[in-house]
C-alpha cells in the first residue's frame, strides 16, 4: 500500500461508506460437462477432455447434464433461494479466444434461483447478506499467456463447458471483513452440500468483487470498480481494503473514480488496472434456440431438498447442545465435511461400547483426541481428507483408555504407532506390552518400594508438604516403565501414606 494511501487512511474517520457486491463462480462436481459427455475432471493434459460441443464445432448440439441440474438446485435450496419451476438458457455473446462458439451458454433474465441469504458473524454479531440470484452456465476455456516463455497465447479447452453456478449477491456488504466472511460461509455451505470442492487455487471457486464508495447517508451508489482474478480469501480482503482507500483518496483529492476492471498484485500490495469498463457490455443475450426451457417439477425440487445433508452450522449447534462441546471445538471439528463425518462416526462407535457413559463425556473425549492428535496428521484437498486412521480404530483406542488398559499418555504413543505401522490399537498394545498394570497388589508393592527408598520425602509429606504426591507418582511410573495405572497409583499412595 502506498505511503499516500496509508496517510489518508489514518488521517480521520472516513466520510464515505463502502458498497460491496460479490459474484462467485462455483464449479459443480459432476463427472461430465454441462452440455456434453466430456470429462470435467481437473488436471488432465491440455486439450484431452474435449468434445465437439466444447469446441463449438458446426452441427454439435448441447444436451443438458441432469446431474449438474440436481447439484445446482441443491446448492440453491441450501442457500435459502426460491427455485423457479421454469427458467431458460441464453446465449451471452462476446469474442475472445477462450470462447470458440463466440457465445457462452448462460442464464440471463430467467435464472433458475433467486433471493437467498448467507448468515455471517461480524464482531460476534449476526448479519444477513442477501443473494440476488443464482444461474447455471458453462465455463470458458483457459488462455495460457506467454507459453514457452514467448509472447504466444495457447488455449486449453479442457475447462470449456465445465458446469458452473454463478452466485450473485446483493450489494449488502459494507466492509472487506464482511466480504471475506460471506465468501467463507458460502464456500462452507457448498462443501457440506457436496456440490463444490471450494478450491480457490484450482479455480473451482472463483470470486469477483464489485466495490464502490458513497458519502455516508447517501442512497445513490458510487461508480463501481470490478476486482477480478483473486485466488484467496486473504487476497480478496486485502484487495477490497486497498480499493476502498484508493477510491476515498481519489475523491478526497478532487478526482473521480473510473469504472474499470482491476486485479490484485500481492507483490506490489495494490490493485492494478486491467481494462476500462466505462459502460456495460452489450452481450446481445437471447434465448438459446438449441435448448428447451428448464422445467423443474415441484416433486423434483422437493426430492433435492430431501437429499440435503446437515450443514456445518447445524452440526455446531447440535454438538454444543448434545455433546457439550465448546463453540471453538465445534468450529474446528466442522472445518471440513470429511473431518466432521469422521468425528461423528467415532462418537457413535464409542457410544456403542460405553452405553452407560454420558454422551457429553464421550463427545469431549473424542473431540479432544481428534483435535490434539488426529488433525495434526490430517490433510484436506477439496472434499477429500487424508485422515491417518479409521473411525473404528480411533474408537478402539479410546475404549482401551476408558477401560484402563492403557493411559491417556500411552494412547498418544499408540496412535503414533498406528500411523507408522498400520496396525490396530490392540495389536500395538499386545506387541509392545503396553497394557497398564491394574493389579492393586502389584501396584502397592511398587509404591512401597518408592516410599522405603525415600524416607525423608515421606516425612516431609506427613509434615504437610502435600505437593510431594507428584514426586511419588513420578517415581512409581518410572519404576513401572509408565505401565502402572495412574489413578490406582494415586489411590495406593494416599492409602499407604495414611492420607
């Protein structure tokens, strides 16, 4: 950020109010493209996942992907939108190398879904941000500029025709923080519904921001600037923050904001002009004659609503009320749908083994171990999560602790061995002879040896230095190689010490 803009930002409370709207393109996770059977998978060699429709070849006719429609409707319902029973596809005309037909199949004045909402928390206060519309469209191809280090531009058509939904917000956001919170919550909903993998780096969840400012109290919007090609939540926030300050400084200095498209340069710490946009493009929309209207029966919409899974926010509330988790614990464990599913499955398996134990005690025990040990070894990619153990193995491990076969400290060592060997908890405990000593007589004998070896410490303890109990416990645990049950060791010490 330039020195001048920093000084402007710090000089006084702003007389301007930001107005921010977001347009999110989310790729639907169907196996094939929106209007052809070509694969929609990411990462294939260039131009290997194409079909005549993707290339706009003469005579190639689009056929709508039914699975993509199901996913689109599920996303809209999860976001509280009203789904239209009748909508249509339109041709959006523009000319660029990544658009072989010279038009994109999209939806214009008859989108399939309208008026939804995203609930966020800002400064611990709830805020509702409205969604104006969601429409389906095909993605364009990908231009690769400077290919081979030269000035050439190559086109990869693998992405051409990939199914997208574009989620357009109302201009309800008044800060970069609200915009970031909206994006994170929107991504979370799509992830838990299972229709999008939320991968910003691969471009399957892309955001454009429209930013303007206006004097506080004014109803009329100011001139907006569109921010494009920003591939992280942090960069979106930084770009919007910079753009607000840039526009304020420009107007305060007697200048005017020009309607244009800009992008964020993290290296330079500022937005950069890409191209002017003094007036809206004339895309010459008209209904696509090759596609019939999209008619969604009420029974179909109801069926998609029935398929919706429990969303992260509902899980967090339920875990706090049923399992006694803290708000922070619930937030961490619901950070990814696969992790949330692993946690819940582990809880259910433990409950089967501990029918008499309170559910909240089980929930806390599992939550603590998942956060403390499992997540340190877990990697998430899109909707997938590489969790190092199964829920069945984790439940078995925690049951060994509950049944006093091993201690909580031992459980961490066993868990590490589970990861490195792939063996079950019971196999590792048997192989390494880790089972706790729970024989009271054997523990009493070890305790007595420690007391006999430390008569001065025994005298100090009996004179009132109660903190020495920790010393005695440590000596017994060392003598037994950590195998003695700590609870029984404490009980034996207090009994033999007469306290």
